[in-house]
C-alpha cells in the first residue's frame, strides 16, 4: 500500500495528462466507429430505395415485376455493391411485388 501511495504522490503531475489522453483517444475511436455505422446504414437505405424505385418503375412501364434482380441491373441501372451485400430476390408472381432483402456479407448471419 505504501508503494502505491509513493507512486501516486510522486507521479501525480504526470498521471493527469495520461488519463486525459486516454479519455480523448477513447472518445475519438467511438466517434469514428459511430460515423462508420452511420455511413453503412445510409448506404443500405439508399440501395434499398433504388431497388424499390426501380421495381415500381418496371411495374409501371412494363406491367409486371422483373423476374430477377439482374433485370433491374441491366434495364434500370440499379447498382448494388456485391462485395458488401448479398441480394435475396424472391418472386411469387409477375403481378405481385417481389420480396427483396440485402444481407451484409460481413454479418454473422451470412456465414
């Protein structure tokens, strides 16, 4: 106990900057991670909106929903980052909107 008191008393002036640096570093790392998460969410939302808009356009122009996601890529210039997302495109019938899901390839669910 004396040893810890000795270290604390002799290094009190040196300890405060180290603690402040650690707090600032932790806050910076947290904010960088938060910005990355926000960017990922924004990219996901924009991709889903582009797919939904292309589906609506296709149905309005052609009278049916596309048979596969490749049709949207080719005819409606939809772009999906295939290195980041896996697209699940489930069609029931040409006159019923397909179910579209984006799965992040980095998520544990992709596996």
